[in-house]
C-alpha cells in the first residue's frame, strides 16, 4: 500500500464518496489509487473552476464534502474563484493538491510555486503531508476540519513522493467535530426581543433556510408578526409550495436599505449583518438602519437546528408555519421571451423537488419571484459573487441528488467562465437542464456603470460590457461539448422545449435568446 | 480628472497601448477612463486566464507591457495560471486590479478577500494605491518595475474610491530601469572556458534566443565547436531558414540527461540550470552531469545583448554564424493525419515571419522539428507548464504584430482551459490560425502514468486521462464563439485547409482529428 492508496482508504472510511478531478503528472499515483477504489467515484472536469464549483454544489446538497484532486499551485489557483464561493456558502470541501516530490522543490522546476502560501490563502484549513502515513492522516483531519461549523475548505498538500512511497498503515476516520452550541441565555434574550412588540426581522442564512427550520421559524413569524428574510445570496433555500414565506434581501444597496428601513430590530440567524455588495459614491455600505438594533441569535458557525428548537421552546410555540406559499399556475404573459415569461413557464413546469442553480444575474430575480409558487424545490445562489459558479454547482448538485431534476439558470457572461462543465454533465449523464439566458451583454455592468456615477458612457466604454460582436451561439458550444441543445426565441418555443426537458432525463441546454 | 483618468494618462505616457480587460463593478471608472482614452486599446476577454495569457503573448512580441484590468481577488486569482507562465517567460505585465472602495473592505462583503496577499503571491512587484494621485503614480512605478531585468509581473491595487475621487495631477512616466550589466571579468572567464577545448554547451534563454544574438552566438559555435541549446520551453525562439542552429533540451528527464551527457562544460546564458520538469521515482532531477562544470555567463535578469557582444569581443570574433538552417520543402509522408504530416505541411506552407504559439503538448515536438526548415519565424512555448496558455498567447502576439501570421498549435485538453480566447480573436479580427490537435486524450498523462511507476492502470484509472465520452467537437465550439472552423481527417484535407488559412487573413480554426 503506497501513500496514495492509504489516503484513499482513509477518505472512503471517512465517507467521502466522490472526487472531482483534474490531475497532472504529480497526481498519477492518486489517480491510480482512485482507479482501484470502488467506493470512490471520480468525475473528470476539464478545468479546475469546474472542480471546485462542482464540489460546492455537491456539498450544498449532500451536506458532506466531496474530495477534489488538483495539480500543483496552478491547478489550485484555477480553482480559487469557485473555492471562494464555496467558502462563502459554508460548503465543506476536501482538496487534495498534488505537489512535486518533496526533494524536487529545491530545483524550482517550471511548475514550482509557493503552494503552501496559496492553499492557506484559499482554505480555512491546510496541511502539508511529510510522509506517506501523514498523507492518510492529513486526509482524515481534513474531512473532520471540513465539517466544522457550517463547513470549511480543507486542503491537503500531497508531495508526489509521499504518494508513491510505501505507507505502513492507513489512518482511521475521525469523529465529526462537536457542534458549537448557542448558550441558553442568548436564546432567551432573543425570545424576549421577539416578544417585545417592536417591528422585527430575522435575517436567515445557512441551515436556517432548510425546510424544517423554516417551518418552525414561520410559526414564530405567524405568532409574533415577525418578518423572515434571507441574505441576498443564500447557499440553499428550501422554498415553493407548502413552505414558509421568506423574503429575500434585494441586491442593490438602496433597495436593500428600503427593505430594512421599517424594522426596529434585526436578528441574525446563521448569517452576517447585511452590507451592500459594492460601495457606491455617496451611498451607505452598512445596511442595518441607525434606528434598528442588531442582535445575534447564532453565528454562521454555530449550530442552527438546536438553536431554532430552543427558540421555539423559549417562545412556547409548538406549531408549524401556517403562512405558506401556495401552488399557483401562472398565465404566461405573452409570446415574448424574457425573464418574466421564462420564470412563469419554469414555475408551471418544474417537477417537485427540483434543484435550481441560479446564476441568472440580472435575469434571475424575475424567475425567483415567479417560482415561489412552484412545487417545493431548493434554490442555490452565487454566494461569493465570483462568476462562473452556476454550471459547476448544477453538476455537483445533480451528482449528489441523482433522483432530482436540476435546473441551471445561467447568464451568458458568467457561463463563459466555466462552460467546460457541460462536458462533464454529458460524461456523467446527469439530469441537468441548463437554461442559458443569452442577452448578449454583461447586463449587470451596464446597470452598475450608471450607478457608480462614471458619467455618460461613450461607445468604446460600452463595448467593454457588450457580448455581441460576435454573438455567441451556446447551442453550438453545447453540441461541441456533447450536450444536446436547442434555441428558443419566443415563450411558446421555450414552453415546448422546457416541458420536454422536464419530461426527459439527462443533460440538455436550452438557449433562450433574449 | 478622477484617479482612473489620471492613471490612464500616466499609462499612455508610459507607452502602454493596450489593455486586456475583464472588468466588474469596482472597475467602472477605469472602464470609463479607458473609453475616453484614444491611445489605449481595450480588448475584452471572457475569462481572466485569457487576459493574462494574452498580455504574456503581447509582451513576448512587443517587448513591452500590456496592461490588464481585473476584478478583485477572484478576477486576479482566475488570471494566476497564465500569470505564472508569464512570470516564467520573463514577460513584463502591468496589472490593474480593482478593489472595493477602501472604506468598504471592513464590511467583508461577499466578494471581499485578502487581495494584497494574493497579488503578492502572483506578482514580483505589487503596490496598493492609497489616494487618487497615488493610483497614477503607482501606475508609473508598475510600468518601470515590469521592465526590470528580463521582465516582471507588476500589480497595482486600485480601490474604487481612489478611481472615482478627484486627482490633482497625473504622475509622469518614469525612466526605464538601468539594465544589469555582466562584469567584464565574468565574460573573460567564460571566453577562456570556451577556448579551453573542453566539450561545451551554451544553454540559452530569454533575449539570447533572438535572431541577432543567435547569429553572434552561432559564430562562436562555428569557431569553437560549441553546442548551442535552448531550454525545453523557451519564451521566444527566433528560428527557421537563415538562422543559427540551436538544439532544444528534451522534455523527458532521461532524454534530457542523455542530451547533456557528452558535455564537460555547461554555460548558462539567460536561463537557469536545467532540471527535470517533474520528479520520477529513482530518477535524477538535477540534469547537469556530475562530470560537467556549470558556469554562468548571465542570469535571466542580466542584460543579454551587451553580454553577447562582449563575449564575441573577448573571443575576437567579428563574423556571424555560418551554420544556418536551410529552407527545405518536405515531401508529405502519406495521407494520414498525424503530428509529422501536420508539421511537414505547416513547414511547407507557413509564410515568412510567422509566429507560432506552441501548446501542442505531445504533438508539438514533431512540428517543432519539421519547421526548422520553414521560413524564418518565432516560436513561443508553454514556459511555466500551466496549461491553457496557447490560445491567449496567440491572441496577444497577433495584437502585438498585426502584420504577421500567427499559428496556434493547440492540444485539445489544454485548449479547454482558455477556449474563451477564440471569441476575442473573432472580436478583434486577429490573423490567427488555430490548429486544434484533437487526439481525445490527455496523451501526455498516459505517458507519464507509465513513467511514474503507478502500476498497470485499470479502465477506471485510464478514464481519468481520457477526453472521449463525449468526443469534443472543436469546430462547433469555434462556431459558437464566432470563429470560422473546419475539420481535417487526412493530410490532404489538412493541406488544403491550412494553405487556405495561410492565404486568408483573419481568425480561423482547423480541427485536426488525429
């Protein structure tokens, strides 16, 4: 048994079942060890941004880490944008990053870089293995670290010689980290605040947005006239027909400020205090109004399930939420294809328990609003703002939930960051329908350009935000990557194609020409 | 004049003419300032790996920096793999990385990360602007720093408020850094060594591989029976008919060791001592033989032009090289399409002064060998080993040299890292012919798997190195990105398509199905 084989044994014992991989020469023993390990499913991705995004999507749906296999500093750096999103999502991920053999680093060969420094930058936990045995032990510790709090990025650096040399044993799996419990006094203080008659909003994130917690929190909302709101970009929001009503904090700072203006108390549960996504000249970045008291029930790292139960107990509530979204079939507005009609059709046609990966950017909001009356589903968003997350997250979510339909709402500009995900969707034959929203521009930037007070833009300025010249044809790209694709130019065309996609398992792409 | 406008004024005065950009909200004032600056050409790229790779290709051909415009830590991290290659190439690049407004960072908004830390990791020089005036002054210093030695990555962090606030003045351009001169005694010591009758190889890198220096070094080789050799992955090698003969150090460690075995002296000129690309169990990583003395004429950072002239002077040589490559038309071996027949056709058909961006991986070597008898041309390679460099480098080279034909030899696996470059090629209508070598695998890894002693691979292991299931269709992808494309399955088909591409300006892609 070499170090690579010992590591794989430990990972499998630690209940890691899938590895998103883009290996190179320094990972060949790890590739070989994966090949020999029946219980580990390798998923080859053509670019490391797909690897990290897919691991994020998997973690959001499986509530446990996937492994990744990455090639040296360059492979890891390619994964960083979606690693950032995963970190903001609180997703557990276990990265295995191959490095040169330990004695080879001194030679500064072309691919050498300061790997420990960049893994520290991109991970909350990182360890470099100094022997074949340590490689396996580091794997066990990484799985444990990844499950701390709401979830973390844990990275093991695997020097090639420690993968190929003999290991005397494989380390055992480690127990799950103890959850961080919220003290009873804090729960009581929040219960008192909720009962004090002031206008109150509870801002939710992480596990607070799961169905069962929402049903309990909705009962509090019903009983105390409290508003439930989630952060602008939730990791995983369980919503739709039969589920409790949760507002979503708007993206633009002034709209977010308006949404929070009525409240005298803002209670945080599994999320940070709301701030604007960007700064704008003369506008407020801190969004809690001055007249509003900011209270924390639970930090993102603290245990949400027990906290919610304790809060209900403190408030003496035994019910579940009664104010629920109801199933509603939309009348499609007209035959033009736009975010509203797409959202209406989607809401009408999507099956129960679908998973939506939303990187729809400017188009996404209308679809979010229309689908509150869709059958119960999960909504995953761009948690860290680093674009290129939507397609990989859909891939990972589909692999975590093979019995559920996954819908990727994907803007054109951000699709081009990780378009390679389509190929892995085809290879793994996952049940993903990509709705590619082609509006031929970085539309959000056209809006932002006006908002930052950069003056009247000239043609040259606007060209830098424009995605036409040439127009992209995503149906052709999908075909080139092995995914069947169609184009829709009217809502009736989209209706037919989307309904067929919902009825047919396997990957497909519908390019919505807006 | 705001800080962004002042910076643009300074960059233009510093002779920066082009900016490869993928901006976001925090760069809107910079986008607007570029839009107002006639002398700055913006090139929109759909992914930051294209931005950095194109800036590298531009620098290799223009011998001066392009600017890049990148969005926060995530944008910069997406650029890192090709930034690594550029650093290994010794290419000057000036990065402008937008950041949140200085007062907004404290709020830890979703896109916030430790930007100074990652720019230090990815650059040899980095500075954060603390005022609108400093933003422009930092730009001047960055251009100066980028031109130090053989060229460096210089990064300016531009907080959004310092871009949008008023600047009292734009900083003047700074003088070019003084070159680092090699001492006369060192030149004399090397001249003595060359004259001592021992079997000698001069290992060349950087500016030593330019035509004029090679002509002089070739005269030394003629006069003293010295071998000229270049590193495995040269930044820019000027070669072909009428140019001095330079061997290339093989990639695989044992072949490289064989190539160096005969020598008693190894003289470094503008490159580091040769080491193997990766370590392999039981094989040597340090490639200078034990019986061979290692001497340094000039470090990569030292001035090569004056050193070469001084060496000729010390050796009392006035001639130019007489041993030159001769133009030769190849008889195409047969009608099968493979690296040899592609190389033969390419060598026969390519015009004078073409630029070749070689990321052909396992296919590239045969083409390199065939083209030594092609008309004079420049050969650019994957200097840092981080794949995904070939297409962006071709884009940047074409923009630096609008009058020259650029040929991108591109392997399939690495093409998928930065396939987005095709769109910018179409948008800028550059004269690039992409020869896409589709062999449906990470072929190099199949070779490496055997070489690292990972045992007999099973089907599952091999699947992780396989790019079929589904087969990729690069012609469809190119069409989707606005580049006209064709497919060739025989050498006669390739002959027709390649000849037409050489005769027709503008971007096109020939998918060679191998």
